[in-house]
C-alpha cells in the first residue's frame, strides 16, 4: 500500500514538472530546466498579491500617430485587467479601446472582437475575445512605432494547450490568459520597434 502511494506521488510529481516545463522557454534545455521549473513553481497557485495589484504597465513606447498611441494604451489597459482577472475593468478599457480603434479606422473584425469583450461579463469569454483583439492589433501596431519597443509574448498553455499571443510594453511576462493561476507563464516571441519586426 505504501509503495502504491509513493508511486502515485512520483507520477503526480512527474506530470506536474512536465506542465511547469512546457510553459518555459525550451532554449538551452540542459542549463535552464531547473530555473524554468523553479520560476513556474513559484508562479503556480497563489501569485504574490502585490504582483497582481500592480499590473498596470508603464508604457515606454511612442507611436507616429496619437490615435494609435491611445489604442495601444487602452489595449494594455484591457490586458492588465485580464491579468488581474477583473472583468469590470476589462469591460471599461474595452469600451475605450473600441472608440480608439474607430478613430484609427481598424478592420471590422477587430472592432467586433473589441465590442464582444466590452459586452461580456464572463472573464473566460473576455479572454477569448482578447485573443481575437490581439490578432487584429498586429495590423494596427506594425510600422507605427516611432520609439521604444513592443513585446509580442506567447503562452503555450493558453486555450487548452493551443497557445496564444498578446502584446506588452514590457519584456516581463504577465499572462492575461491565466492571471494569478500562471502569472509568469510565457515568453517573448518578437520585438516590434521603429526599425523592423525582429
């Protein structure tokens, strides 16, 4: 009986460690496995409450057009609200984002996704709409940065392992798809600046 319990714990530990590792960056596997697992173990479960409360990003990127600047700032507001799992704040910022996107003459699919988020009260529905918004924002952001950098980030575990992207003005990971459940799950995939997309 003790042997079965011990084997059960070992299997559970192996499964958990795979989950933690799959969220990390797979570069330099041998050197970083322990670090990635430690970081993810620290971010699993209850995240530090100060990290969740201080999710508003300082936006250090400037755009060629003030309308694009406003749209990006409201996008970050939506993202930060989702990181904090605050559906009311997400709705508020989505409404402001919608107005900004109308000014930049964004595509209808992006406007529809933003309206969908603004009308949703369920945080999971909001996160689904945010995924569509992020997809549409690429057209708005590409070629519009005058200074600073935007970080395109990716979580491989979002939406049941399908993975998904979001934009940030900081290289630090604050996951909008999981919030405090997996706050730091993700990696930087691309950097967008005034030179080119790297």
